[in-house]
C-alpha cells in the first residue's frame, strides 16, 4: 500500500497506469518527493509509466509483470535537479535512474527498481551511461547543469 501525500497523488498519473505499477516504485516516488522537497509532475504520457511489451522497466510484458518504473518532470534548474539526485541516493528502492535534458516542458527524471544499479543521462536523444564512461557521464552532466544556469 502506498502512503500518498498531498504533494503527490495517484490522480496525477494517467488513467489506467496505477493499477499496472508495482507499489514499490510508487512508494519510492512519494519518498523521493518527500526527501527532495522538489515538486514532481508525473509524465502525462501513459508509456512514461506503463508499456504493454518490450525490455523497458516500464514494460508489463502483456500483463505478466507490473511496471517498476515511472517518469516525472521537475523544474529545470540546478537546485531542483541537485536535490532530486541527492534524495535518490537516500532511497534504496531506487536503483535505476536517468536524467533527460532533452524533454519538454522541462527536465525529466526516470526512476525504477531494477535488480542492479544503473544511472544515465540523455542529451539530444543520446544516452550516456555512468558505468560505460564515468568521465564522459560526469562531464556531460556538469555541462548540462551549467547550461541551465544561462
């Protein structure tokens, strides 16, 4: 059972999504909102939370599993992004996370409860994984955060 808070309610997700999602990721999203203090807006796109088929953590594999991933938007400023990143590290259920700097209306985070740790950023539709090239990952993350200051 998810202990919803006034700042994040199930009605903010697209219709039909919540019943196809693992309560663990919903609890993690609520915890992230509480820990970070940053306003989060779940993606209005159904597939940002649940996909019928595929290899994504969003996939329910034709109803054989629940999605353990969700996407949400935050204000595109350095402070908000930093607070969310710091809070992610304190929520042990969140093992996969990505920051999408090429989304509208603002920066988007993906979080999930995968069995292994993985984090990435996406810039201009290109994924950069920390595990593959840490120096490139952190250099690009720094560059993107600096761009938000302008």
